[in-house]
C-alpha cells in the first residue's frame, strides 16, 4: 500500500517533468506519418484507422500502432507493438524497446485513442516526439494539442470531427 503511493507519486512527478519539457513549436506541413496509441482492451479496430488515413491519401506504411495490454501473457498475435503495465519501473520509466522506438519517432500526427486515462497510456503520449497530438480525453489538457471529447466506440463522429479540424488547420 505504502509503496503503491510512492510509485504513483513518483510516476506523476515524472509525467509532469516530461510534459513541462515539451517543445511546442508546430510546423504547418501536411501530415505524412501517423502514430496511434490505444488501449487494446477497449478498442481493437485497426482497419478503421487504416481505411480513414488511406482515404485521406496517406500511405499505409506511414501508419504505426502501439497498444497497451493488461499483461504480457495476453499479447495477441499481431505485427504491431504492444506493452503492458509490467514494462514500467517504480519511477514510471518504461523499459520496453518498442515503446522507446515509438516515442522517439517524429510523427506528424499522434492519435491517443483511449478513454479513460491511465498513467501508462498518458506517459507514452507525453514522451512522444510527435509534432501534433490529438486525444479523446480532456482529463489532462497538457497532453494534447487538440481534444475531441468523443467516446472511442463512436468512430464515425471521430472521423468526421478529425477530418474537419485537420482541414481547418491545413494538415490534410
């Protein structure tokens, strides 16, 4: 119990440090690469994203997914990257090489497609070197540049709203 509180406190401190160190210089370039992070237990429709971005003219090879799963034992057979809570130390740092590769790639757009928030999802979003971050939850407004307050299961509304805002921002 006591160690859980210490772990939570140190993890939140690390998240705040990462968020405060973020460089918020945006470029006005069109979107060429997209990273998508989601909670595998709540959403698994890869094809929705693939279809949406190919319809927008993005090459399918420029999409990259990473999903959080409950346990390493539950890892589905897939070519995409996965991580779990087990990959984090008591200070909140991730020890997974797939996560480190994902967060260090300079995506033009990062979609944080999850609700509700969890530390493990938020820290990957915060650590990402993506230029523009879009999320579904306004629980921590520091994480995203654009927040669409939509439930993950409402994919049609999400698609409509995302396209509308990306066109307005001249990103597509």
